[in-house]
């Protein structure tokens, strides 16, 4: 498509053409109305003046006779101006006035008539037009008084010319403006298209140009940029997942393979094979767990797990998890405490339960109190206690797990949420290193966040989730998952 | 494994030849009869004509999707219990499978012990004491209405969750129940705890029902799960 073709196809240009037509129509009708009214006004003026003169002149004829009439008409005919006078005898001979010739038959009629005429004193042969009134006087004489229409014609000419010019100006300005606007829009759209093509070609860091006017295109660009931001984050997440899968799953896979190979190479007894096989199964179970956790995180982060959202009380989730983990904590020499207040929530109960379970598991694993004197606790907890708390603050539901362990140094907290990160202090403990990432992904899915704080001493990990987020409301119709019907 | 379960007739609808052969062999080894269908249409035809106790259906099948096979069976009022196997292990996929008419859902990869335990619990041969108000195993008695549990002449005090745990075990007395089955059915959680939460709950229950009695009733089945049964049976 040529550049011009592209230009005239733009919405802006087409709109301009429509407006151009409308404005031209408006200007034409305005001028037409003006012209018609002016013409009417001039005609009215002529008739009023002529009528006045007729009554004056007939009065004079009545009082002073033919002589007075001729005298008056002659003297008036000599005045400069566009007034026309003619008096004829019953036989049709002109005896006074300034009209040289008329269209035939004019003097035979009476009343108003528009006619071509020639003035008596004029040398040229050009005829003019006039509006005249012929009156029958007593004694068979006829009086014609009228006025040249040149003035009216000229005025009409001026209006017509004005109409032409204004139409020309409207058309030129309209098309020019249209091209200007269309090119402006087109340039910005082209810039956007260029960026999107770059992005489609693989450069996800590209962003649409956003002007400062805040107009509709800017807002569109802003929204598209926000979308690109999200897509890039998702892609980065995906890349991170695959990198991590490559790195952290290959290690145990290698171990697995080495063990199998070793068992094969050594011609051991059945018991040796059995041990090797059992360890193989154990290792593969661990791999499956890690894999599942990774998939779950990826799903939560991409928002796919938004199905199965319903309304429930976070306090129930907290007490359920408390009930599940209480014996385990006790076996590890810890006490699991529960403190709940009603905290209604809209979300995926299963995922939130799992996130909270991960936090509790972490607290049991890493929350053993550090040795040495400790500052006064902020939360009244004994050294070996873990507190699960559910409450609501404004519109945010808070599900927190507080322990009295060594905590996480502030600098490490952001880092701790990342996948596979196991802080140095916990390297020796078993675990996939995915617990906090999953909890964080679940919080993000619900429009909230995972907060790690200092319980002085200890760690307080809090799932802060809006009790009813807009994003969830928007997609809630999808949660009415219709069972699959089979034909 | 458990020779106590009566012989079952199973239909396995699975397109992966190797895992299907493995399943057929493994089921035969524990004394069940297993037939094999390798696509959805064949599976549907076999399920309709044969008298099977349990169907094991893969979700993704050639010619006819697993869920559609189940739907077609259910539409014809065939109520044979179905266990769905799927590589899609997520919560919403499980719910979709159960809504389509499946009775249980097991994500791949699974252990055979888990599959066997679930299939045995599903089987029509093992309707068991499901609707009875009192469960009895040996001298252990559980009254579902009054929530009373007694062993011999001793009245036992159980926490509500311990009661539900014991109730589930006794409902499936003589059958292996796995940790995941307990987590799903007693606690209604479908995630995989990293710690041995279920074992700890079981050991608490065991200390209440078996401690101080000569004959233990709650047994640990190595590599599979737990079973409650009268030792002599």
C-alpha cells in the first residue's frame, strides 16, 4: 500500500472528509439564507420607496394636473440615482421620464413587473433590469416608477463569490487538516506497529512510545505497555523455571543414573540391588515432588490456577493447618499455637492451605531458637512456640506464621522467596527450596503478597491477601466450571 | 502385597503400551484379572460389554478422550467405578475429572502401591460396611452415630480428627489405605506435604487404640500405607 493510500485509509482522514462535507453544507446553507434574505430585504425596500413615490406623484397629478406631473417627474428623473420614471399618453407616447425603452407590453399592464430597460440618457446599448410599477392615471395617462436592480445583482454576486471562496477555504483547510491529523496519528500508529513487530520478533524489552498529552493513544500505549510488562515477567518466569529445572533437576537425575549404573556394574547380591532400587525410588519420588511444586508455582504465577475460587474463612484454613501440623511440631519439640479471628476470603482454598502449610513446615524446620541471649520478644511467644494467626485488617486478610528461630536477615528476605533458594544457614536441612516461592506465587495469584518480617527474634511470614480482589471478581464467572458433556 | 483382597476384574484403558503392560502384569501378580484397551473407542466398547469391577482410564487417549469415555458410560447408566490416570495433576484438572463422572483421580507418575490401594477401595467387590452405623474390627468398635469408640471393654477418647481417621480406616478395614488417600479423604487436602504429617497422626491414633493391647490392629504396610485389620483373619 502506498503512503498516500495508507493516509487516506486512516480513520482520522475519513472523519475529516465527513466533517468537511458537513461544514461545507453548513457554510452553503448559511450563505444561501443570507443571500435570500438580503434579496428579499432589498426588494421590500424598492417596493416601499416606489410605492411612496407613486402616491406622491399621483397626489401631485391630482392637485396640479398633467403639467405638475410632468414637471415633478422630469425633475425627479434628473436626480442622480437608480430610480426610473416614465409617463405615457393614452396613445402610448412618452412625455416625461428617464426611461428610453422597455420590453414591449410593460406599459400595457399595471402593477409590479420585472423588466429589461434602457435609460434615455445612456449611450451604450446595454440593457439593465429593473423592478417597476405601472399605474393607470385618470385621463388615460400611465405612470411608471421603478428602480434599477443592479444593486441587488451586485450584492448577490458578492454573496456568490463569498460562497465560492469560503467553500474553497473549507475544502483546502479540511483536507490539509485531515492529512495533518491523519499523518500525526499514522506516525504514532506506525511507531507502535514498529515496536510490536520488534517485540514479536523476540525483543520483549521493547515498549511503546507514550506521549505526554495523555490522550487516548497514550492511554492505549500505557495499557499495552503494562500488558507487555506482564508478558515479559511471565516469560522471564518461564525462562527461570526452565533454567532451574535444567539445573536443579539434572543434579538428582545424574545421581539417580549414577546409582543405577553403579549397582549394575557391581555384581552384588540381591540385597545390594534392593538397596539401590529403593534409593532410586526415593530419589525419583523427590524429583516428582520438586517437579510438581515447580509446575504448581508456574501455574499460580501465570494465573491459570484461577479456577476453583470460592468464599471461605481464612480462620478455618489456619485451624485446619494447625490441626494437621500440631502433632508433627510436637514431635519436633515445638508447640504450634493458633490465634484466629473471622477473616472471610475469596480464593482458591486448596492453594492457600498449601501456602500456609509450607510456611508452617518452614517454621518447624528452621524455627528452632538460636542459642544465646535474646532481646525481648515483640510477640509473646515462648522460645519453642510457633504461632499461626489469621486475622483481617481493613480489606486485607493476613495469614501469618511466627517463629522464634534465627529469622532471615533483612538483606536476604527478598532473595529467600526466589525459587530453589536455600539460605546458607539451611543448606544442611532437607527440602526442595520451593516452599516460600510457592507461598509467594499463591499470594500473587490472589492479588496479594508474601511478607517476611522480623519477629525480634524470629521470622514472621505473612500471606497478605485482599479479601476480595478485583481481578478475581472479574474472572469469577469462569469458576462456574461446567462439567464436560459428552455427545 | 495383600492377598486378602478378593479377585477383581479390571479394565485398563491406556495408550502407552509399556505402562499398560506393566499395569496388567502387576495387577495379575497380586491376583486380579486385568484387560487392556489401547484407545478410547475400544475401551468404551469393552467397558460396556464386560462386567468390570473397576475401570482405570487414562485421560488423554487416541480416538476418544478419557473423560468422554466416562461421560458416555455414565449417560448409559453404567456406574462402574472409574479411576482416572492423568499427567495433568493440578487441582482443577482433578475436579474436572471427578465432575465428568470419575470416582478417583491419580496423577502420573504414580506408584503401583498407590494405584492398587485406590483401585481396591473403589472396587464394587468391596462395598463393605459403608452404610452401617457401627464398624467392628476385632474387638475394636466404632459407633458412627454416637461417635463412641471402644476396644474390648475400654472406652477410648479420640479427638474429632482422630475419630474421622479411624472411621476411614475402619470403613476400609482389610484394605491398604495410602497416606495420600488419608490426606485427601480425612483432611480434604490434595497437596503433598514435605513432612511425615500423616505418620505422626497415625502413631498418635495407634497409641490410643493399640497401646496396651496384646494384638495390634493398625498395621503399617511397608512402601504403601496403612491397614486396619484383625491380625488373625
